[in-house]
């Protein structure tokens, strides 16, 4: 295999926080081996050989949704709605069976579900279990605020008081309104997403950041998105990781428009993200659910330093054709990381190492 050469100027500029959109666009024309070698060297410099994972469970409390996102294969696919006792049972299972440190809770949007319903969910979990609640996308926070007629700041304040520990930075898709108009016209706008996330950080609620790519967007749109995330991070410091989410193309209205990104394009996304974020955002997650295990291992050589969670239950990607299953034991994740030549460590949601 051809060996890449580290692009020294890009390497130095990334570490100094000086990568521009022009630099990033130029990297798209670079030899991919050089791009991957540069991203890998940055990963090594910034986070070393440790590759982390989190022991968690996803809980989708409903698939009923009034949203119209065209990439969504999850909405109303079964028509379920969990009660609080059912949610508590799932949290209990996650703690007992795998020693989960986090539950990640998201669901569809219902016209009659307002702030008190979301607050009650978090309060009930925290009353019974000592576990990190990573819950509710910026869209859900926006939705509950609208339904209840309260400002976003107040929703965030009440959620935090109830025990919300952090939020997934989902619903970001591509943060370019022209693209959003095509793929999720009824979702919150780019400015509204930024507003909710920034307010969450100010309220002491960290978030992740995501990008869903490989559908109708261009590379320019992807770069606009990544630089916007970097700007937010520079202002608030509240983002814990970037999670690139490759578009899962089955069973949705965008299926005819895109078969998703190629594996090579996926790896380019990881490498470019690593270069753009430099020391601003040290953690880039390779989602084994979306990429599949083998490509996630390759991503660890293209800039990624985390493989996500044990998940335990996965409905959203599965509805869209993901084949990688719903659960990976902590031991299996460690084996996958070691097989890729890295050193596994369990982390918590906020990237503190547990072992
Ligand atoms: S992505 Fe979320 S908000 Fe959009 S339609 Fe699907 S469940 Fe609803």
C-alpha cells in the first residue's frame, strides 16, 4: 500500500488552530494517503493511542412523530410509546446487565408532549438510578419549548434542575438552510440549532456535535457545517465530541437521491474533521453502528479516536438499513480497538477515563 506523507504545513496550522476553509477545500484535492497520514499524526499528537468507548444504552421512547424529515426511516415505523415505568425498566436493565454509565434518550415529536413530560422522564430516572442522562436533541428541546410556550432557556433550566446531564447534538444534519429545506424542511433552522446548543452550553449542559452527510449536500456544505461547529466550540467550549453520521439510505424518501457516501468519502470526512478541529475538539467518534465495524477500525487510522457506545438497543439506523446490530459488549469493543492497533479505555460521556 502506498504510504502517505504528513503534510507539515497543514499539520502545524491545525495544531495552531489556523486551518481555513480554503485549506480544507485544498485538502479535498490532496492525495488521500497524505490526508490520512496527516490526520493520523494529528490524532496521535492530540490524544495519543488511546481509543475510547462508553458503556451505554439507547432508549427511544417513541417513534410517533409529526416531523417530515425526508431521510427518516424511523418515524411511525412501529407506532410505539414507552411509559415512564417501561423506560425505568430499560435503564435498570442497562445498569444491571452491562454496568451502563449512560442512557441516551431520544424520541419522535408529539404534538401534546410538552416540557413537563420531558422533565418528568429525567426526574424519574434520576430518582431511581445513579446514571448519566444524555437526552433530547436540540429539535426536541425546541419542540417542547414551543408546545409549552416557554423560552428555550427556561426549558433548559428545568431539564437541568431535573437532572439532565448532557444532550446529543443531533438534529444538526447539515447546518446549511438550503440543504435543510430539501431534507428536513420542518426542522429547526441552522440559526435555531445554534441557538439551542449555545444556550445549553451556557446553562451548563454540554452537548456532542453531529454531521449527517452523504445525501444531497456538497463538500462545501460539509465544510460550512464543520467550521460553524468549530466557531461554537471556540465560543463556548461546550462540545464533547464530533460524531460524523454517514447517511443510511434505505427505506426513506431520499433513497432515490443518494446511495450514501462511499467508504473512501467516509474516511475523508474523518480526516478533514480531525484537521479542521485540531486542538479545539480533540474527540472524533467513529460510529460502528453507521460505518460497520471494519470501516470504524479503518477510521481509527484516519483521525478518529473513539468508537462510541455499546448501544444495547438501536432503532433509528436499523430502520434505515444498518446491518451492524444493536449491541456490542464492552469486551467486544475492546477487542475491535486492540485489533486495530490501539489501546482501549472505557470513558464516561464527558470523556473522563474510567479504566
Ligand atoms: S428525524 Fe426525528 S424529527 Fe425527523 S421525522 Fe424522524 S423522528 Fe421525526
